C-alpha cells in the first residue's frame, strides 16, 4: 500500500488482509491515509452501522 499523496510505501500485505478501516500516517509527507477492506460486504456493514466515514486521504497536520 502506498501513500495517496507522495506514493511512499506505507506497508505490504496480502490481498484481502485488511479486515477493518485503517488510518495510517505517511512518515515522509505526513498525510493521513484511510484504507478500507477490499470486500464490499465489510464496507457495507460498516456503513449500515454508522461507522467512521473517512476519505481516502487527509491533508498533513501542521
């Protein structure tokens, strides 16, 4: 997985390895990247529960 802003490598994982939403800060540019599972079932159930609806990236905090 790479940063959406600067394309720096954030981490490596197997396909379908993410079970929930992950928010990770890029150590290079400071952008917060919000990653969701690839499975539509997990995403749909989280939306139905009223879970956290974060975007794909957030601007770096100063």
